[in-house]
C-alpha cells in the first residue's frame, strides 16, 4: 500500500475529523476562558489583595539598559496561566463527567424485547400443547 493511500485512509476516518473539530473548539474555548480569567476573575482578586495586577508581577534580574531589555521572571503571568489551566481542566472534567453519566444511563436501560409475530405465538401454543401430551 502506498504512503499516499495510507494517509488518505487515515485522514478520512471519522476519528481524525472528530479530533480536528475538538482541537478547534478547544482552542476557541481556551481563548474564552483566558478572557474570563484575565478580564473578570483576576481584577477583583487583585483588588482584594491590595490592587495587585498579576500580569505585572515580576522579579527583575537585570535592569534594562540602552542596548538590552530588562531580564525578568514574570511569575504573575505564570499565576494567571495556572489559573486559566485549572479552570479549563475543571470545565473539561465536568463535561466528560456529564457525558459519562449519560452513557451510563443509556447503558442501564435494557433493550425492549421484540414483540412476537402471530406465527411465533401460534408455534409457541403448538409446542406447549405437544408438551402436555
């Protein structure tokens, strides 16, 4: 089988397309969560701790000079990114938990037995009569 043919089979499979859609939706969801955290959650938290803007928190290792920018450890951005990750991970956890719950409920419902046809009913009656004799 040629490499091109194998790739075509791989790319056309439903799982690959589902994964691509998931990645695209996940990226958009990540942007929404980042905006919620940075624009709605972090400002009140910063205000509660004394007006601190987390994105500006940093340790300066070397001050800026005319030739080079400052060298800093931007731990505030790290804190914000960690909060973003935690919220995204929790949201995905809750979504998967809900999906698994629906799957369990679906699996718990037993399938209905098919109703017997008139011929099957007649054959069952004949069998029962033969057993009596």
